[in-house]
C-alpha cells in the first residue's frame, strides 16, 4: 500500500490545467480559486505558459465551484 501525500498548495489545479499554466500561477503566488477570482481572463492570458486551452478549462472549473474572474 502506498501513502499519497496531498498538498493543496502544491497540487492546486492538478488534473485541471497543464503544468506550464500551473507553474505560471505558482510563480504569481496564485494558489486558490479565491485568489484567481482577483484576476481577469486578460491578465491571466498574459502570463508565460498560460494559453487559451488552459483558460477554457480553468473557466469551466471555476464556474463549477462558483468562482468567477474579475471583470476587465
């Protein structure tokens, strides 16, 4: 049997968006949906490693969890 260590800060959005986009958020110290809601879609798309595909997946995930991006 294996013990799985789950760290919500390290594994934020694991399985939702790709590693480059997760790394872009980590670099900006965005580690929760609440912090994400302080950003607009346009601001996130300017991050290196964050593209339209990640944005679509993230937008769906946020909507499912009743969080929304800041209005531009």
